[in-house]
């Protein structure tokens, strides 16, 4: 048996490697706290669970149309109207198996072999691998912590070639939590449009932006230029529905048709009952989002204050998602020369799992997730501080 070259080139998920090491230590009886989680620590709202149960009881258990049931596609379109005043119809929407699947389908629909995709770093772990699986070339564009790790037009311009076809943006960002101010996002979008570069805007954390920051979306730009942008959303983070696998794409009907073709030949529809649950989520109430925002903002402050008290640490203060991405390379030494070895040391000595920045394309940094209880967060960070400062 020979595995395809395409797959041999793909890297395994670094997040999974950290989790495996943490499991190993747990199996040895060690107490491990995970600050490596990529999901909210709240429960899926009851009305969503009830809608799933009702779908089972009603026998709503068969194939549905590939892009999703019409009422759900309409609800997704309605979401963009409700929050951003953007008018869309169900023909602009496809529902896929999580934001990850939406992104994968988009890359498959847009990329020809050799096409270049601009990927600002730090990036969400799966973008480069997805581009490679579509036989495109990820072109990594470094950004600076002093600029909140946000790409500037001049950074993108420097990496653009005649082969550049797509730019992937993520706002708010995993791993940094930073979000693009709306004006900067639109400046980039106008530049990309002038160069004929298509933008995929990954907005799966769009409901998790904390005041005084306000929204950050290219859906309003999409309304003006539907052929130049696609918006990826998901219920995973905003509705604590990571396991339900519901992601959405807002795009031009021709692109939606192309994605339906891919999805129709691979996974078909998203689980029929999860679609009913997703519909209930979109219909509301949305109280949980407000509750989470209060908790995450409070935890962001706890974590930010502790991390930035460590000497020399540079860390943008983010306004979204539930991550911090400090530059910690001032603590690297011969024994721990990079982010992966530093994470292993912290895991072994402090019993706390983190994700190395190398997984996100910036080896100076480490990603901290603060989607956990305030006290556990505080004590875990204090333990990490002791490991870093012990020299
Ligand atoms: C930036 C970003 N995009 C997409 C996804 C995928 O989301 P989903 O769980 O809906 O597939 C994640 C999940 O961690 C993410 O952080």
C-alpha cells in the first residue's frame, strides 16, 4: 500500500500531539490542566438540545438537500441581516460539517494546482495543510506583535505574485484573539480586489468580540462585491456546538454551486438532526453568547495581567475569541530552544498543556486558551510563571 504523495506532504495536527502527551502524563497519574482547548467551557443551550431531541422523535432522520434544509439556509442568510444588515438569500448559503469543512470545500473549489494562497502568520493551524491538500501553495506572510499580529496591505503586497489567487483572513483570530478593525479589513479587501485576489474571511469567532471593540466582518464588503469574498461562519464557538459540526459559507451563488458539487460527492448533507438544532440556535435566544462574553472578557483580563507581568513578555491585548498569544522567546535557552520544547517543559514541570506557536507559524510564541474556570486559570498561569522564571 502506498499513501498518496499529497497526503504524505500534509503535517499532522500539532494540537493533537500536545493532547497526546497530556494524556500520557494523565495515564501516569499526573494532574494536568489544559490551557490548550479550542472550545468554550459552557454547555450547548437547552433549546438547541431540545430541537435535536424533537428532530429524532419526529423521525427527521433522512437525507436532506446537500447544502442544507431551506429553512436553515434562510436562517443563515437572516443572521447576516440581523447582525450586519447584509441582505442575502438561501442561494448564497451552504451548510457544511463545521467551519473546517466549509474552509476545506472553499479551498477545493477555488484552488488549481500551483495557485498561491496568502496566509498571514500566525494562522489557524489547518490553513496551510488545506491549501496543500488542494494542491495550492501556501505563502506565509509574517506579521508583528506590535501590530496586534494583523496583516498590513504592505506586508501582503510584498508576498503577492502573478500566481496569487486567494488571501485567507481570520478575524477574530485563533491563535491571537486579535480582530481587524473594520477600516483595516476593508482597506485590505479593496487592495485584494484591485489585484484580483479572492478573500476567504474566516469569521467563526464573530460573536465573541468584546466591548468596547465592535464587530469585524467582510460580510458588508461581500454584499457590495459578492464575486470577491466568501465568509465562513460556524455555530461551534458562538453556541458551544463544537461537536455538532455545523459550519456555514456565505458566497456568490456560483461558488455555492461549486461547493455543493464537492460536498455532494463527498459528505452530502450535514446530519439532519443537527440541522434542526442549528435552526433553533439561529432562531435564538442568544443569551448564552452574552453570558460567555462577560466570562471570557473577565478571564482575558486575569490571564493578560499575569502573562504581561512576566519580564520582557510582549502580548497584544485581544478583543475576541478566547486566546492569548504572547511572545515568550526571551525564556528560551539551550535546553528549551523553541516553542515546542518550552511547552513540553511547562507540561512536565507545571502540569499545564499549551500549544506551541510553531503550530501557528510563529515559533516565538505560545498559545494560551482561557476557556476555563477563573481560579484554575489563575493558579495554572502562576505555576507557568514559576517554571519560566526559574533559571
Ligand atoms: C479560526 C478557526 N477557523 C475554523 C475553525 C473550525 O471550526 P469548526 O469546529 O466549526 O470546524 C476553528 C476551530 O478551532 C478555528 O479556530
